[in-house]
C-alpha cells in the first residue's frame, strides 16, 4: 500500500517562554544570554527550605494566551509537582499543572489549501523551565547552568487535529503570531523561546481509531518540523506495511541525516506521580480579573487583517502577509504614517522585504532597520530623489547596515539625475549609438523606446529619471 492509503495525524505540545522580567517562583531575572549561574537564587536552585511564590504576571500572560485562543479560563486552578530526575532540574520535579490547567478547550483557525480549518486546543498550563547542561568538550564532563531554571513557560497542547505537515506548519505559525501580538513571548525559536514536541501517528484512511503515536521533542525550526513529520509518517507506514507494530517512543530528529532515532520509551502520566504542590496556594480567579485581562487584549491578527481590507483597500493575500507578523504589521502602520504613502510601504513589505526575509530565512522580528528608515526610503522615491530601482539597492543596504537612506544615497552617489540638461545629454548619446532603434521607431515599432530607455538606465547605473528619459526620447525621435 502506498502513502495515499494512509492518513497522518499530528498533535503539537508547544512550549513558549513568557517574557516576564522575573522568573515564575522567585525574583531572579530571565534575560537570555547572561553568564552562566548569574541569575539564580535559593528558590530556583532548590535549596532546602526555600519557598516558591507565584509571579502574578505569569498567570496574567497565560490567561491572555487562553483568551486569544478561545479557551475557557479555569476559575479554580492550582500547581502540581511532576516528578522526575534530570541533572538540570535540582528540585527533581517540575512545578506544572495537572488536572486543573489555567485554560481549556480553545481553538485556532488556520488557512489550508482546502479552506479554513479549526485546530482544537486541549489546554494551556503554566510551568517552570529547566536549567541547561553545557557539555564541556575540554573537561569531558557537563556543566550545569541554572539561569533558565524557573523561567516561566506556558505549554499549549493541541488536539490531534492536524492531518499533514503543512497543517502543522500553518498551526504553529498562527500560534506564534498570536503570542507575538499579545506580547506574552518573544517567540524567538533560535533562542528556544518557542519549541514544539511533535506527536505523529498514521492510520489507514477511513479507520476510526488513532494509530500508535511517537513523539519528537523540543523542535525549534519550522523547516525541521515539516521534514521530520514527513519522514516519521513514512517510516511508520513502512513499519506497518512490513507487518510490524509502532512502539510508543520518544524520538530525536537528526537534521543532518534527515532521520528520526529512538531516545527512550515514552513515559505515561502515572510515571510522574503528580500531586498538588504543598508550597503553593490555589490560583483563584474572579470574573472581574478575567474581564480585565480580556479588556487588555490588543487587536489580534484576524481583526487587523479585516481592518486592512477596508481601511487600506489591500487584497486578502497582501493583508495576510502583512498581518502574519505583528512586527511587519506595526512596521507597515508606522512607516505608512510617517511617509504618508502606506500603499508604497505595503508594496515594499509584500515584495522586496518578504523576499529578502525568505531568502535569508529570517524572522520579521530580526529586521534591522526601523519604520522611520523605511518611510524615508519611500519618501525619497516619491520626491524623485532616487528611482525605484535605486530604491531596491537602498533596501539591501538597509538590511546589511541600517542607517538613514539619505546618508546611503549621498555616500554611494545614487541620487537620481533629474536635471533636464543632463538627461538630454544622455538621450543624445544613446540615440547616436543606436541608429537601428531610431529606424525601428520610425518604422512604427514603439518598443524601440523601451530599449533606448533601458540603455540609458544602464549607462547611468539606474540613476536617470525614467519618466524624463521616456519623454525626452519621444521628443527627439519625433523631431
Ligand atoms: P504527553 O504529555 O504524555 O505527551 P499529552 O496527552 O499531554 O501527553 O499530549 C499528547 C499530544 O499528542 C497532544 O498534542 C495530542 O494531540 C497528541 N496526540 C495524542 N494522540 C495522538 C495520536 N494518536 N497521534 C498523533 N498525535 C496524538
Ligand atoms: Zn531564583
Ligand atoms: Mg508529550
């Protein structure tokens, strides 16, 4: 049987580090990249007798995430201990949530090639992150860095509702965009702020029961997730087709070989001996509290998109690209306001900026220039100081080494030639060098003009004003 006879089933458990200033149960800082073990205290290093106190911001951020993904908010929630030993977790348990997570039963809408689809969210709960092991190549041992221990996480568990790697990719992108919009996490995947456990199973089409799943832990790149799902689904199909059974396992995806490898047998909930953490009080949320958080939610991508369709007359597709990231969308609005030409700003974002981001595999949040600089670029073109083809070169400079576009064009000598005398000189020179084009034009071939303008642009390295060139060639040829 071929792959077409099977259906892939995917569920994601996404961990997002919350962007609170301090940790979940102590006052230590959460900044990324600090020197090892400089952001620690007795609580997050699990000294005997140290007592955790829940950071209120963590609850607020988790509730925000729940409301933004259409979840019910649990009025009576609590923290539970999830027991396991790991060298980067000195408590020998994680403080998580078991049977009373803060948020349950939500959903996120994604756009697939067959229309929109709702992906169910089973739950969102809060928990503490573990420390980090740095494997020491010189000493041969491993060093423990506890700066990350106690950084707050939310875990967003989806229903097994996705049916292809494409749907999983869309779901994760949409979730990331929502978390960015509500500003609860910076979602920097390369720093591990957003990572996903990917659960995959397959079943024959038409079958009701789900197949046995495997789980790939801690994945933090969209591309690897797509590749890993496709590989793992095919591996499972091959195992089943060979008459063997899938075992419940935790797998490791290896990017280089493009294969999954078994890490360990999967543990079940009962293995963790969950119980309510006796050091922490219950989390009781009032209606008023939940309403206040609801009122504080910013405009979400869906409604921003709708607003763009009406307010700026953007196409559905363009509005979707711009609102897919809060960062792009803010850039669009700010640069639009400064330049007074939001249409042009939108065009830069949809075309050249998106292309460069794609080619360099960058996230919009890492765009190095700001709205003011993009606005200046648009204004320089509008004023005729530079042509749009020079504009493209300025944009590339902005990505390389961001500074004022005015400065860039002065420094590079890219100012557009709009002086009548200078343009005329170029036009005459090009005409003299291309008698055939003159003959073509006289014979009724209007296309010859395009060629001549092209030659003039080449001669001036894109600096001549194309409208003026066009006009002046016509004048000279019609003389
Ligand atoms: P655990 O934490 O032990 O992995 P959970 O039930 O919390 O278990 O999470 C399971 C995740 O796996 C969820 O995202 C769920 O949608 C997904 N899942 C469950 N069963 C299957 C299955 N048969 N195939 C694919 N995904 C599944
Ligand atoms: Zn601490
Ligand atoms: Mg899991």
